[in-house]
C-alpha cells in the first residue's frame, strides 16, 4: 500500500487527475457491463421463456379440451379395428413417427408412455387411434418438455370395446 502512495505522490497533478478519471470510468464500466447488463439480459430471457411456457400451457389446455370433446362425440361414429391393442397402438405411433418408451397391456386396456415427442404428431396419433381405429381414450397425462413443441407422455390409457 505504501508503494501505491509513493507512486501517487510522484505523479504530476495532471497525471493524478487523468488516473482518477480513468479509475472512475473503469468502475462505471465494470458496474454497467459486469453487473447491470447481465442481470438485465437474464431478466429479459426469463420473461420470454415465461411467455413461451404460458402460450404452450394455453395451447395444451385448448387441445386437451378438443380431445375430451372428440372422446365424447367420437364414440358413436368410429370404425372398430380388429387386432391386439398393442399392435394397433404400435402401428399408429409408427405412422406418425412416435417412439413408444413403455407399453403395458391390461386385458382390453393398454397404457403407453413416451419420452419427448412432437405435440402435433401426438395429437394426430390420438385422433387416428380414436377416430379411425375405434379405441377409447380413457386417460391422458402429458407434461411440457424442455424443447419447444415437444411433450413427455407420462401416461395414455386406451381401451377397446
């Protein structure tokens, strides 16, 4: 510390003023670009992410309501396909590019789990299974995935009449 005082004392007054001004500029720069800007950018990213998640939640709720309406109205006008439930579900998932992680048949019911899948493809597959294949959608539990437009299927339960 003594060395710094000696150095300061040996500077000319004009040099001392220049060093003081530069010290203030460096301090302000550190505060602005080192603290303020990163916090501001993080806040903006968080707001954008929150808005995207809110939009996805709204979309999922609307689609869930459509699925529920299709389930109620579609039970009368659907064709019944013969074959095992696991075969019907596997073939339909394959047509829409979905990969089934786990499948558990239970008599005339089947439960299906899938990891990250495109939400639109999942809806198309569900529509095919209910409207074209004649299955009943008993339960649907999905969660939003980290990737936009993707969901994790926690459980889907179908039954065959």
